[in-house]
C-alpha cells in the first residue's frame, strides 16, 4: 500500500469511527435524531459501536496472517482499539451521569443488583490498561513480550462485552448473536493459526538444517 493510499484509508477509518458520535452530537441541535428516549439511544449506540470496533480490531491479526500483502492492516489496530475504548467510556459515562446521576451509592447498588452492569464495568476496567499502554513509549517500557501478554486482555474484555449485551437485552432478542459468533470464531482461529505457523516454521527450519 502506498503512502497516499494509506492516508486515504486512515481518513476513511477516522470518518467511520467518528460517525456514530457525530450523529449523537447532532442530536443536541436536532433532538428527533435521538428518538423518544435520548439516554437509551446514546447508551445503545455507544455500546454497539464499542463491540463493533472491538470485534473488527480482533479480526485484524488473523486476517493479516493470511497473506503478507495484508500486513498494512496492523496500522489500524491501535486506532480501532482507542476508538473502542472511547465509545466504551462514553457508554459507561451515560450510565454514571444520566442513569445514576453521579450518585455513588446508586452506582454501587446497580453493580450489586444488576449483573449486566457488573460485567460491563469489568469490561471497561480491562480496556483501561490497554488504552493507557497503547503508546510506543509504553511498548518500550514494558517490552514487547509483556506488552503482548497484557494486550491479550482484549479478548476477555470482548467476551465480557458480549455477555453484557446478552444480559441487557430482553429474552428472545438476538441482537448480540452476530458478535457472539464473530468473537467465538476469532478466539478459535488465532490459536489455530499460531499452531500451523509454528509447524510451518519448524518444517522450514528442518529443511534448512538438512539442506
């Protein structure tokens, strides 16, 4: 991918990532955009966008491994991850500010009584250290191996996000199903690719040794 193509692709990703929050912001000047229940619209939009970005971000590494020509995809993983954390934060602040009214006791009661809130807060807490260590400085400080181990928490966060979604919707509503399938496939594919990659590398090393 040329530099010009990369700039265009990154610009498109930025626009796509900012579109949901842009629509919500536009609702301030055009209230009908937010519907009859603006708080619910904000909550659902930010939660859905968080899961969407997390899932796409998780898919980058498996897709990139399919061909060396797709190596450029890695340049978008950090951007998608940070946007996912941004929407997760707005999603949580919607609960903190608009539902709980910044009342700590109300928040603690919600966490204790409503399991979907408990697992949602857990997902956000798992994403927090990943966002804080997303810089090149953090990678150098932690070292590549420790940084990679830490950032595997994104899989647990995605699982928590899916559970949060299932526990929040009414029985019979299948909106979380596509995310469930996608995350399950990604969890299965990654170790399989790693296993086959090691076998391929071992076969190459063996041929070089024999040759």
